C-alpha cells in the first residue's frame, strides 16, 4: 500500500498526537493559525479543525489502549501498477491513514503515550519486545521510579 503524502506512517502519527503537549499545557491545534501552520509544516491541508480535534482525541485514546469512536473522515483509494494508493489531503485524513497503514503492518501497538501522568507525550516504541513505557527513561522513567520509591517509603 502506498500513500500520496510524504510523511504518513509512525512519524506523522506521533507528530500529530503530540500537537497536544500535556506537560506544557499547549495545543498546536487550539486556533486556526496554529492549526494551519502545523498542517503546512507536515505537507497536508488543515481541513476542519473540530473534526481534526476529534480524530486526535480518539487516536490518543486508541494508542493508550482505550476504546474510542473514531470520527469518519474521507479517505480515497486508487489502484496503480502493482499498488493501491491511499490518498489523504487533510491533517485528520493523514492521521487516520497513518493509523490504518500501521495497523495493517501490525505496528500501531508500538505507538504509545508516555506512562508519566504529567507527560503523556506520544512516541514510537522501537524496543525489541515493545515494552517501553516512557518517552524518555532519563526523564519520565526516573520521575516515576522516584515517585514509586517515595510512595513505598511513606506507605
């Protein structure tokens, strides 16, 4: 399966999910100007912002292992020589297309949200056994281990 957007796949999906920065309390899609700028940086049209926010919310839940209803988006397909193309024009379509491609490849489970409650940054788990829990062991992993240690000492 080929896609017509240059960055579709894990990198695009992780970047899309990280338009919401829980730790900093910022949202690149919060207003039309930020949304248009982000979409332009990633080679897609912005599309409908409300639809895109709904897709992001659903995909963040899905990669976090929760059930979610994904809003319908308009993807188109076409057939070429020895290939099927998945066409995504907007940010929401590209995020859903990336998820579909990763699902088919069996790799969507490797897109995760950081286990740090104050972080929740999306990352692609490249560990051999797919067991990585934090976006950064040095930062979020150490924070969580310190919290667990303190809780055991106090408890």
